[in-house]
């Protein structure tokens, strides 16, 4: 590297070295920095190192000088526990591909030292999860956000997995929909929308969507969809659609086997649930998608009992009898 050029960029290389090779437990000395600068083809003396570190501190970088010699860079964007949490979320999130997860983690941890990065080796790796193969998910989200912000319709190809575990189109025709908002439900990303020519809301897995196009046509107002004439609260919608199924929302009364089930009910349906204690029995009043309630009650088996509505209770009985018949053959 030419001497004039090296003088201009030396401060950037010093910052890079401090970020990569120093932390509170591993301060780096001027001799260490001089040696590592030689790897970049830069020769300098101790005075140059001292002067440039002072410039970095004066500019606002959080660099600490030890009384006994040496200095280290402190990442003041996130502390280690925050980065660990975010890395864990990315490793555990199946809606993005393994490569996308790793790229984001690399960006997130680029501001910490190599010593701190070792602490993230104990977190589950992204390739140990069942992940999407759809590499368009970030583009999809960007296009959907643009359409929502600009009150536009979108079209896309909606896919499914075949027996060879490959994403293939469900049908040749493109879906044309009115997008309203997106929900992260149980680690999966959904688009809540209205399919053109229908009046109800639909939920589509964003990781199953490809080839998104923003159309010039204005989207239908959500107030024109059935049951949402006064608008909609996305948080309530998420709590009512725990499996992101379409269909009617009902107000139900569910009998719990004991107060231990209260935690599970709140985990699934939020804190808007009303609990009633009557003659030593506990009931939960839940506003929820009917099909989701049936699936949820089947999941919890003998620990819950749908009391009302009677029609929903009878549907669950039919489901249970059909399941039982399969095992009595």
C-alpha cells in the first residue's frame, strides 16, 4: 500500500483491529496493533498508534485505555446478553433459510471481538432446524410493506412442498390479493389479506410466497371485508387466530381441569381472556377462531372441555369420534 494512502486509512484499520481483537478481558497493546497492521501492508510507529486512538476516542468511539497498558473496544450498541438473545432468535427462526440466518448473525456479531463470538457457539445451529428453502422472503417482505404503505394490491405465486420436499406452485394462476398486515405466529410469518373477489380475510405463509409483484390497482379497504366494518386490531387478530386459520371468530366458554391450565391459556390467547371460578371449577371465556379452538382443545385433551357454544362442542365430538374410529379398526 502506498505511504500516502496508508496514512489516510490507518485509523480505519486500527479501529477494525480493536473491534476484532480486543475486549475487556483481552486488551490489545500498541505492539499487537503494529504487528497486525503489517498484515495489511502498513508500517507505523507507536506515536502514530497513540495519536489515532486519541482521534477515535475524541470522535466518540468507546475505547478504554488500561493504566497498565493496552486498550480495548467496547461495543455499546448491544451488550453480550442482548446479542446472544438475538442470535438465538435467528438460529431458532424457521421462516428464513439457513444461509439468510447465518448472514444476519454474521452482520450482528461483526461489531464484537473474536473472543465474544466464541460464546455464541453453544447456541443451536440453524441447520438443525426445519427451515424454508425460499430465498425470496426478505424481498417478499419489502414488496409487501411497500404495497401496504402505498395502498396497492399485489400478486404472487403461492407454493407448497411436494413429496421430494421441493417448493412447487399450488396452481398456475397468480394470486391477486389486498394486503393489510403481517403476523409472526409461532415462528412462522403470515400475510393477513383479502383474496380478490372474496369478502373474508385469508392468511398466507410468506415463506411459501414467491414472485411478488406490486400492482397499480388500489387495494380494497379492510372495512369492506366481512366482520371488519369498523376496522381490525392486528394484536387481537393474532390472539384469536392461534393457528392462523381462516373462518369465523366465536366467543367460547371452556372448562379447565385445574388452575394449572391458566398459564397455557394465557400463552395461547393472551391476557384478554376472562377466568371465572364457579363452585370450585374454573372456566375461561375466550374469543377465538372456531376451527383453531377445536384443534387447541384436541391438543390439550382431557385438560379442557368446550362448554359453549354447543355447535362448536358438537363439532369437536364429531372430530374426536372420527379420530377414535381410526384407532379402533
